[in-house]
C-alpha cells in the first residue's frame, strides 16, 4: 500500500538528510568540527582551554554561518565560492576561443598579462532568432503577453489553471519563464504627438495633443517608467546536431503558441534582432534599448566612425 508523500514546491531544493540539514551543510559542519578537533588534539595540551576556546570560536562561527547563513535566498558558501572563483580567474578577457599568442621578441611592446578567452554561455544568434549555446544546445526565446487573473471569476480561474497545467505537462525539455523590467523611453511617443498635432482637424484636438505630450514629458521627468516583459525560453540539447536541436526548439515554441492562447495570452517568437537586444540588455539592464540598426555582424569590422 502506497502512502502519500508531501512534495515541496521547489522540487530542485537539496534533500535534508540529518536534523534538517542538507548534505552540503553536514559536510561544512562536519569539516569544521573535524578541523577544530584535530587542532585540539595537536595543541590542546600546550594551550589552556579558555585560550583555545577563544581561538576556535571565530572558526566555529564562520563554519556555522557558511552552513546555515543565507542572503537573498542564496547560501553564503556559494558567495564564498564565487569570490574564490573571481580571485583566481583572469581579469583581462577577449572575445576569442583561444588565448592570444605572445608578441614576437622583435616587437618593442610592454609585456603584461595576456587576455584570456571570454567564454559566454551564448555563442551567438542563429537562424530565426535562436541562441546558439554551443555544446549545451539551442535556446528559443518568445515574448508572452499577460492576463489579469484576479479579475476573472472562479470558474475562469480554474479553466486558466487547467490550461496552463496541460501546457506544463506537455513539456518535453527544460523551459524557463523570465519576468524582466525594462525602462521606457517616451521621447519617440512625445515627438510623434507634437509632430502630428498640427495635422489634426480641430484646434481642440491640437490643444489636447499638446497637453498629453506635456503630461508624458512631465511623467517621464519625475518617474522612472518601467514596463514588464515576460519571456518564455525553451532549450534543446545538441543531440543529433544543431539543426535538429533548432527544429525541436521551434516545434516546442509552436506548441506553446497553440496551447497558451486558450489562457488569454499570446506567444510571439522573437526574431534575430529582438533576441540580440535581449542578450545585450542582460549585460547592462540600465542602458537604453539597443536599436536593431546599430548591431554589427559577427564578422564585421567596427571602426570609430561607425559609432556602434
């Protein structure tokens, strides 16, 4: 006879094995305890117990904080590993797959640290806006509209949840729903209103257009305007080649395009320009949106006069 088992909402969280601690926490606590016990066996007879306890207290507190401490939901030992990885990693990076060779001996150049290759998860944008992840496969990015769930009746809410659940059950690979906050630039809208105000049929409409443009300008000056963007990212491994992975990724986006509109949302696959803009904004979220005509091709030579 099977018994019901409670499954946590976060199915990827670590299993707790001893007294509510995970395997990593047990390893950190056990390693700290073993280090202190070994130090006591070596120097316990030569040092007074209060002195040893005072010296061991910072080590014990550090081990405890690394085991159970969290910041923004991230364990502290991950911050420590990230800091160590940053210290030992090269700081000068170049967008190349190989480390550049040293300058010839006859070149009178200053010798310094040669840049290391910059290895990013994304190799580039290929095909219909797909992201080439190299050995990790291909990812497709689609923009999804939103729906007001609170304003629906309980029956409509149940129908939305059931439809969304059917889409989740149909997933055959990794998928991610990403919510992004983008800065809005109202300057194009304001300029369009001012330029088109003179062509309106009635002076009252012209005055209303100028008032609305002034309102938008004041709103943009006093507040940081943001818009919410919902992205659906699906990834397919490179089993069978990149072309097969790209075809599977596009097919999964088509399935979402066919199933999710019954929830009242629309799914639109991003093209190459939009996907490149999304990747560029990930490096600098506070920067203005990247214009498609300012993007350079991978093999294009960029000069100072291009202003790109």
